[in-house]
């Protein structure tokens, strides 16, 4: 059986308390990064935030950049540019796959 590694990394199953322990960031700081639209947890029916391993990686990157003196608006700008690049690359890959009748 083949396991898709990206799927487990993107599952939003980790509570903010565990995320705080894993990253060393306070829960308040994590919520602040959410307010600044740098991180996007899912919410349970009762409103509890749930994060993924990908979110842990992003939070660590954010913390490193903040430590280096980068402002949150600059981080947001870079994340937006990266997302646009990733979306464009995904679209191009899809068009190429469609052209050559290939699957991902």
C-alpha cells in the first residue's frame, strides 16, 4: 500500500496547545499569526482550532523570519507571491498533463 505523504502533513488534526509545544510559540502569538493571515487553521463545530504538520513547518519559518527582523506584512507578501507561483505551476502542470493525456 502506498502512502501519500502530503496528505498526512496537510490533515488539520493538531490542537493549538500541541502546536505551541512543538513550535515554542505562545498560543497568543499563534492566534496573532492567524489574525495576520499567515496561518489558516480549520475550526471544529465548537470553534476549536486544528492545525496540520504543514502549519507547524510554516509557523517555524515565520518565527525564523520574525527573529531575523522581517515584518509580518512582508512575510504575508512573500507567502502571497509563493502561493500565486504554486497555483500557476499547478495549472501549467495540469495543462501539460491534459495535453499528453497523463495523470498526476
